[in-house]
């Protein structure tokens, strides 16, 4: 008689489907040629897709990034370009037109939304509506019919850090949270997005004990404004 038993199947990674009412949090940072989403260039976009580990803690899963070619007639404010240090004419940028850049960013986000049993992504950012504004303006210019992101709702680490740490500036919030901040790396979309993701995960994980027993289950209700395309 063979006493050996078949090994137990590997557990599937936890999903985020019910943690944020069916939304998948994706941290986004953009670097731009100014502050006006309608007239100023989108130059870099980074997105950090989040997930949960075996303990139910929010963690970084994947970072996607693209340099972006300024759209025709886009404005480049001198002050903004001095801060971000981007040289738009540098051939090593390997920038993509907005349509291609967004497609590159959106593909893994849509896949993660599906894999996590979510209904759509929700943008997380530091001063999130700045990033969402530039993202939505690029979506409108390119005629993309269905964005994976909620069109106007967002999670903002300014609010979270202000409430939980007493700070609203990203660098100070990171330092106070023990996450560190390298000023020489700041104003790179990848660095800022990943640091914002680390801050968001840390702060949200501290709130885990406040969740209801069902983890906040429940998606968008039919007919909510969030269902609009």
C-alpha cells in the first residue's frame, strides 16, 4: 500500500476584488511640460500595479513606464522643464506617441484588473487629480474609447499622509514613514510612482484592523456615475 499523498496544490495569490469596492489601485505619476493638462505636454508616465501578499498586505506588483512624445502644438514651460530635467530632443528617450504610450501602460493594467476580480482600476497619486487630469486629457486627445481607470475618482496620498502622518509633502511624508527619499531621483516618473506606492501601501496596511469582517466587499452599484464611459 502506498502511503504517499499527492502534494497540496500551491495556493493562488490573494486577490483585491473586494478590498476597494471592486477597484484595483494603480499608482500613477506623470512628468509634464507644465500644469495645464489641456495645453502642456505629457512627457513621462509610470504606473505601479498593486496586489496583496499572503498576509493580506498591500504590496507593489509591477511597474510599467513610457516616455511620451509631446503632442503637436504642446507647450513646454521653461520652469517645469528645469525641474524635471527632461530633454525632449534626446534620441535616447525612445519616446512613444501618446496613443502608443497609453496602450503600453493600459495593457498590463487591464490584465491585472481581470486577474484580481476587479471591475476597473482607480488612480492613486500624490496630488492625484493632477495626474488624473493629464491622463484624461491624453485619453481624450487620442480617442481611446475605454480607459481602465475610473474617470474621476482617485485615492490621494496627500490626504492619507496628512491625516496619518501630519505631512502633505511627499518627501517629508516618506522620511517620516521611514521609507527614505532621494532628492536626486525625484521628478522621475518611475521613482515618484514607486515611492508613492510604498507610502500608500504602508498607510493602508496600518488601517487593516479597521476593516469590516467582509473586507469592504461590494462593487459599484448599477447606475452609479462611475459606470459612465
